[in-house]
C-alpha cells in the first residue's frame, strides 16, 4: 500500500472519528456546559429551581421567534438575534432542570397556523414588510388549560428575563393574583379611556398611566384606593404614593390597615418633581407645595422625614444639563446608586440590585416612638429596635459612607436649580444616609384613642325630623361620631418607606420605545422586590435582577472622579477669588467721590484687567486639568487595546519559533543518526 492510499485512508478515518465523537457528545453529554459569565447569567437561580421542583403538573413553554425573517431584516430586527439565542439557551436550562417542562421553539411564517396561533395568544406582531411579521414572545400552558404570555421581549429588559419566565410558570400553576391597592395624590393610574378621548377632542393631552402601574397590572390585580377612604380592606399590599394633605380619617384607615396585619409600601418625598402645579397656577405664579409625608403615622412608628432635607453623595452624583443651553454639570440632587454599599446585602429585596436612580431623595431618620417615649441609646437606635419596643429598623437603600444630608430654605429653590450652587450646600459625611427603610414588629397606633369624624348619615336623619326652628338653632352644629380601633398591633407588622417618589416615575424608571415601555435600571425591580418580599414570594426575589449586562468601567470612573475632585477644588478657589475682588471693587465704587472719579476709574479699570488676567489663567489651569483627565482615559484605552490585541500574535509567534527550533533539532538528530548508521 503506497503512501497516497494510506494518507487518504487516514483522512477518512479521522473524519469518521470526528463525526462519531460529535454524535456521542450530543447524545451522551448534551448538558455539558460551562457558564463563564461573571454573574452566571446562563445558570438558573436557586429560586427558579425551587419553583420547578414544586411543579405538580406538566407545562409547555412555546417560544415564538421569526428567525427566518429576522435574518433578512434590517439592523433593528437583526439586533434581536443575540437576545433570542440567550432566551432560548435559558429556556433549554428550564427544560433540562425539570422533566415536567416541555420546550417548543416556533418560527411563525406568514399565512401558517403557527402565525395564527401566535396572534390568538395575543403576542405582539411588528410588520417587517407586506407579508412578513416579527414575533418574539412566549406562551406558558399547563395541562389544565391555564395560559400565561409574554407578549414581547423588550430589548432593555434582558436582565429580568428569568424572573418573567419563572413568574409566568408560578402564576400559571397557582391560584389568583395578589391584590394591590394604590392610594395616591398623583394621577398614577391615568385617566379613563373616555376622559382621554374627550381631551383629544379638545386638543389636550390627558394623564397617561404610569409605567410602574402598567408593569404591576401584568402581575397583580391593581385597584384604586380613594384618598378619602373610611376603611381599607380586601387588598394584600397597599402602595401609598405621594400622600399629600391626607385627612385624619384616611390616615386612621391606613393606620388600622397596617396594625391589622396589612402590608404597606410608602413613597414620600420632600420635593416631588412629578407633582407639577396646574397650568393656571403656574400662569398666576402661585406657590405650589410639592412635598409629601405622613408625619403623624411615621412619628408614631419611630421614623421622621425632615422637611427640605435631601440626601447627597458626590460619588453618586449624576452629571446632567438642566436646560438645552447649559453644559452638563454634576447635580447633587440626582443620585445614581450603582455600588454595592448602597444596597443592604443581607436583605433579598436589595442584595442583587445593580443600579437605582433617585431624584432629590429625602432622608429617613429613626426617632424614639412618640407614643411611648423613652431614654434610648442613640448609638443603638440606628442598628436595631427602639427602647421599649420590639420594632426593627432595617436600612435598605443608602448613600455611601461619604454621603450626607443637605438642606434648602424653601423647596422653591429647586424649581429652577443651579447645580453649582446646590453642590456648595453639601459637605462629605462619615456614614451612609438612609433613603429606604424596612420596619417590622408590633407597631403602635398613631391614634390610640381613636378619632372623631363627621357623621353625615346622622345629620341627614336629623334634618328630616327636625322643625325649621330647630334647624335654624343647629345650623352651625355638626354631628360627629367616634371611631376606635387597635391601639397596638397584635401580630407583627411590616412596612417599607422610600424617601423618593420620582424614582418610580416614567422620568427615572422607564422610557417609551417603539416596542412599548422599556425598563431603565433597577428602579422597577426595587418596587417589585419589595412587593414580593411583603407577600412572601422569596423565590422570585432571588431571581430578579441578579445579572447586569452593563458592566461599569470602574478604572475610568475612578480617573474621572479624581480629576473632577481636582477641578472642583480649583473652581472653588477661583470663585472665592472672584468674589473677593468683586466685593472690593463694589466697596471702592461706593466710596467714590466726584472730585477723584477719574483717578478711581483708572484704578478700577486696572484692577479689572488684573482680575481678567487671573480669571484667564485659572480657566487655563482648569482646561489643563480636564485635558490631563482626557489623556489618562485615552492612555488607558490604548493600554487595554494593546493588552487585548498584542498577546495573541505574540503567543502564536512564540509557538512558531519553538516548533521551528524543535524541528531543526530533530532534523539534526535524525541526520546524525543516519550518518552514524
């Protein structure tokens, strides 16, 4: 057998062995995978595994994705291909983790039964051309006929995919939705369809439903609780959003709801940007109060929200432009909580959050209980329970250790804020400032003696029976009735308080895209985690927001912060110098006399020129600092590029050199042995 035939046979045998190995690998070890992502994005969370283990019936998961059309569509559609591969890989993990899960991947082509089926399930269809439609949704079906759907996988909701899928599985196999009550002084529920149509006919823009409400309605039964309610009942979780000037009757209803075991989440704010004054009030330049609090209830529960006091942290400040004509500047009132120490790592509500944005958040402080004052150790107040009670105060969301509070004389200073002026109000602190807090234990009532309310029914009956003379004498009298309730909770209570309302608004938590509302950051996740924690869904909390697809450039951020710190010091020195010179010039101008006006004028002119020269030099120094900052960032980019590109060719070159040397040595060795023979 010659060498050519042996080579051909060897190639054929190698091909057969290769294909056989691939076949064996696919059939014997199909699940052999290694998840090398930092946050294990392709590995199911423990909460998901628990939900799958509890399945007592078979379910079918149908993933609809128009893969054929997406391959030939524009860039906006092809963008979803990588997203689809991630979702499919995650669903394959679901099917592998439980034999009760059956996965179907469906490519709904035009005019097929699969396309009609997708439309029947209510999945969103986006037209690519006259025939092709784009689908990217999910359907979960149980063997008993329950159906849950994800109409469309939003591109900015990738970090919540596992939570959404697990939530669908859990709700499809369990009973009815949880009932949420929303009590708010803001139009968070939006206006009715009829009112929206009326406003459109009048060329007016109606109040749309907040994105967080739309998000909640997908998973819960959301009901409106009126702000003049007498009693709160038949709901599982109460959301109190921006409670402004609530009557004593409504506060008593909230108080008794909590004391009877109801779970509640409060969103209060010393300055709510979403609470805008009516147009007529703005035109008349009337003052508008944009703050909210429940001082009576909070003080009874050992908590306070100081007026006109806000949380600040230079390391968390967002750089933004307050108007199109201004350059972006750090706004101390806008905080981007994006470091681990901002979130309580011991609570599942916040342990896995990545980024939360707050706008002018207030400060939550623990105080001795107003209904049972006692001499408590201030050092122990922040850590745990107040003296004389079993209440526990757990800080959920805080600034970093450099954070501190800052104040304004009036909230109207924030109507048209100046970032530079506000920045001067903050000095670095030594301990975190709380903006979100969980309180548990047997809460006392803020109304232990009950309340007296006007009895409209009694007045109506008296008016029917009394004579005109009696009506005249009792015209100014009002019938009242006493309402009593629990003075102390008999069971453990649980409430969560956030010192910001804007962070759940569309301004910070959502953005509208052509595909609908898209989640921004973990603002919505924080709300959902809080609801799930109070309702007892610990598994879902462990799933949501455990992975972040946007990795921060920590080194770059550190360089920018250091440079900004240097710039800030130079700016403060420059401003102080300018102020001193200006005050001196103003003083001299005030002392000018007509006789020597010309002499003084020349002196002032010379001093102005000197001041302008110093300002120019200081600005030049600032530009140099900013240039050095940019050079550091660019040098870091060059270093990273070289680190990523140079090692590969160098390693290949070294391997080639080693192989060349080895071949040369072996050749010489072979020749020497041949010559000896």
